[in-house]
């Protein structure tokens, strides 16, 4: 049996291979070079590729993003790391007003190939300002793609795709996935914007990303024991959303639950519900969202666990909504 690939290793391998493949690729951020990253996702890259292509920066997210934009428009393909996604507002001007608009403002003459990697998400006892999910902050920015893989295979293949993309990509890595092990990718590169059905079913569609995919799969097994077969769709990217894939699933199941780790108000789950409703209203018997309360993430472990839309919360939501006697 082949060795399993760890999520953080998948990130490291994708960076290593793309640095070796294309001399225009550079990688920089806070503590990413000699220290190997705060989540140990980038060890050895500095030694392998040298300080001109892998280097540490001062503690300034705005400066890091500005340097990446300048490098990109001068012909390089920078990958940067913003240590925690909670710090992305400090980098927002470079991402939103410069990189994401550059292709449009240049009359489609000049790309801005930047990848912004960042660790996000709750469940790690990091508290309110190190546990947020920032998708909604960037969801309505034209020109920016948002990727959130759930497996090591997708992490590697999608990061490679992001690095090869000619426009900016926000690549989100959930902190609770770094130690996850799984199969290596079967394809070197995966297309950004294509969802994947990871469990077939005919009674309910559950759409999710990152850790929520694993919670959805576990919930689906519990529900199956009570006679309800849920189909689980791993969206993999949140901009663009693969609405046709979700519509195809809903055409079979007639029900849709969207699970988002993030506040209910203004979240990406609401956008997906709206788009699916516009395209498949006649197919829907029921559609709803499960997200966090509109509150900061608690630091207390019991409160944080209760706060998150995990496996038990998904089962309970389906049970309440559909009257399925699932779970204890």
C-alpha cells in the first residue's frame, strides 16, 4: 500500500515542484523560509531553491501583498503567505484594488499571477481573531478566485493550478486539515471552479468545503443508518462556484443543505442558495443553510465545539428540517 500524503506535505510538495518547474515562481512571507512556516507547511524550500526565490519578510501584510503585486506585473509569479487569514484585511488593498483589477484595467493585456496562501478556520482554540473564515470578505471581488481544498490530493493539485493561473487566487488552508492524510492526486493539476461529488445519494444534497466536507460525510453515514441517503458535494472553490454541479445533484435529490463555517449573515452559503434557486427552483422541495451564529469564535473549547457546524449539528439540522429520526 502506498504511503498516504499529509495535507501540509501536499502544500509543500506543490510549492517545491512549481518552484523547480518555473523559474519565475517566487515564495515569500513571514517565517516561511528558514523556519519552514508557522504550521510546518514549507520546510526545506529555502534550502532547495535559495534565498533569492524563497525568503522571509518583515511583519507587514500590506507590504507583502504590495511586493507580490509589483513582482507579478514585472513578470514573476509570486506565492505569498499571510500567516492567519484574520490578517487579510491588512492586505486587502493590494488584493482588491490592485491585483484583482489589473487584468481589467489593462484591457486584458497584463496578468497579475499572484497566489495568496492563508491558514483559516476555527476548532484549533486560537480565539476570536485567529479563527475566522474570510470568504465573505472577498466573495464579491471580480477578478479574484477563492479556493478551499478538503483533501491532500486536492490541496496539491489545486495549489499547482493556482500558481499557474494568470490572475490572483486566494488559497485557503483550513488549520484543522494540516495533519490530515490521504491519497496523492491522480492528476498533476485540477481545474479551479469544478466541484466534485464525494458521496452519492438520492435524498438530500449537502454542499460544503474544507473541514465541513468531512463533517458532511460523517453526517451522511449517520443519516444513512436511518434510511436517508445524502449526496455530498465538495465545492473545492468558492469563487467561482460550480453552480451547475450543485444543480445537477439537486435535480436528483430535490433538497439542498449548504454547510458554511462562518457567520450566517452575508456568507457564501447564501449566495449558493440564491444561485441554485434561480437555476433549479422547480426542482427544490427544500433548501436551507447551516452556518455559525453571528458571533466571534469563542476561545473556550466546549463553546467553540458547540459554535461550529460539525457532524452532530448537521445531523440535528437535517433531523429537524426533514423529520428524519437520525442520531441519538
